[in-house]
C-alpha cells in the first residue's frame, strides 16, 4: 500500500493516474483548485478499493504549498499534473500577462512543489512532473508551451541530483483527449483529434489512460530517475 498526492488529480491525466492507482488498496490525496471537481472525482474513485481524500490547493500560490507541507504528513509519491492555459501565437502579438499566469501554475507550481513538498516524500519515494512534447518539437506559435515544458524537463534533471535519493522524473505527453478540449464543439474536437491521429506514426491520438501508464512505470521502477518519458505517438520523429 502506498500513499500518493496527485496535484491536478480531479480531471484529465491526473484523474487517470488516480483511477489506475485506486484499483489497489492505496491511499490517494487529490489536490486542485475546484472543490466540485474534486468531490466528483472522489465519489467515482470511492467505488474502488483505495482510500481517497481531497484538498483544495492553488499551486501557483507558494504560501498555500508551504502550508500544505506542514499538514500533509509523509507520502510515498507526488504526481504533478496541474496544467495551465498557455496562450498560443507569435510572441509579437502575445498577451504576456497570460503567459505569466501559465508559468505560475505549471512551471512555478512544479518548483514550489519540489521545494516545499519534497520534504514530505519518504526516502526513495518519487516526484513526477509533467511537461509536453513541444518542449522538444519546434513549432511556430508555441513559444510559451515550448519554453515552459522545456524548463520543467531541465529542472527535473537538476532536482534528481539535488533531491537524491528521491527519484524525480517527467512524463511528456503528446496530444491527448482530455477535458482540456471540453469547450470545443464536439464535431470540431473529433475532427481535430482524427486529423492529429492521421499525422502520427501510430495513427491514433492519446487517451488519458495511455499517458497514465507512464506515471505508473515511474512510480514502480526503483532504478529510474532524471528521466523524461515521451508518450506522444511518435510526434517527435515526424
């Protein structure tokens, strides 16, 4: 039995990780900003063998992360899947305040977690962060996503040394069908996903449960640290 904190665990990839871990008698703590989503996730997961509780956390607020460190107790794993709405488009036309907000959640949230919550992880436990394939795929109009995700991957390699013997790794997903696209017209969403699938070597788009398997591997394998796991259907070789 293990105890895992999943920041961003109420939806998307984070919920898929929680759902997989909940198949066993694990202790899960889901953290996020939206109490309604957290409660809905808890009720779904409580149908499984795991012991699940939730807590509200704005990970972009360092003071809240510090406070959590004092109340959390010991855990075996922390999984960080909290995302942000990073603006797209060319730098010359970008709203930089929106770019800062994206960094505040995903990048600085990851850093606050590593700085303040790593002390709650038991020896040889794990901290697993989340980046994205655009960290290493050069595309116009993605400067915020590219730099933010690349920064997370670089930070994780340094943290794997600084926080040793804790294991620090990153999962880098490709295009994945999650609630992040819930605001799209359903037909447009399906067309987008099918077009993306047609351009990938695997001829399929990602599902949250596909990506979750990468996190499970990193939690389970005691001989992996400082690593980025790419789960992107071959996007990086296109």
